[in-house]
C-alpha cells in the first residue's frame, strides 16, 4: 500500500471519530513528510484553532529530529492555546517499510467536564450536624421494619447469603447498623436478634467486641 493510501485511511478515521465526538474532541492527521504544512485532515479544529495546511506540532518535530517518541502516547495532559485543559493521545502512522510517515492525534477538551465535576462536588457536599443522627427517622416505618430494611441493605451491599451468615458477617452487619445510629432506637436489639437469628446477649457481646458504645 502506498504512503498516500495509508494516510487516506487515517483521514477517514479522523472524520469518523471527529464527527462522533463533536464538538469536544479534535482529531487530526499530520503528514510528517511535509512538516511545514503537516496537517492534512482535521475535525473540530476550534479546540486548538488549527486548520489543514498548518505545520506539525512540537511533538511531531521531535519525532522527526530525535526519533525518541514512542509510537503510542495515550491520555497525556495537554493544553489548548486558549488555556483549556486537554486529554491527548497520538499514534505514529507507519508505511509498509516501517518508516513513520505521519501521526494521528486526538485532543479531548476536558475543561467542561472539570467544571461539571466542580458543580457535582459543590452540589453533593453535606455537613455533619451534631444533634441530627446519621439517618434521620421520618417515621414512615415501624422500628421493626426499619431494622429489617437496614439488614437487607447491608446484605445487598456486600452480596451475602442471608441463609449462611458467619459470625464475622453478623458482626459486620451489627457494626454497620450501630454506626448508622440504629441502636439509638427502641426495640433495635430485639428486632435485630430475630433478623440475624441470634440472641440479644450475642448482639451485646458483639458490640463489646467491636468496642462500639
């Protein structure tokens, strides 16, 4: 296959990826045979303000001059000329003789995701209030039903089989319920002993072993 046909294939890859991930991902092909007008295909060029006919990048020049750049660079930190943070990858394009003739580059603008992540961090932030328990009782269910639901949640979280709980399994459930404030409710020990099929004395012993007051 000729060099031109190889590069043409990557130009098609550029179009597919660029249109699939528009407008946040710039995809471009450099022809390193002509570094001064190296860009031969580009999608979403607004990310770095480059166009077809622009020269190769610093990384491309290093590939040509030093030859010490790995064939694949994946997910490295980068930045656009306007200061937007980018997540970049590049792949050397080689011909049938094994010579590097071009590079496929991908630059994803992650600045919008960073802003959204900041929003999520802000919107999900909570404060610990001393006089409010870990779980506020809204009094929809009876204490017995609350304990049963809490036990089932603990079992689902750790994928335990309720029919074959070991001593350590039961202690873990007791620990979880204690840390979530369930033992401050009346009837918890009685209800829990029925759910876990152990005696009240065993629950108090486990609490002591766990050093939970």
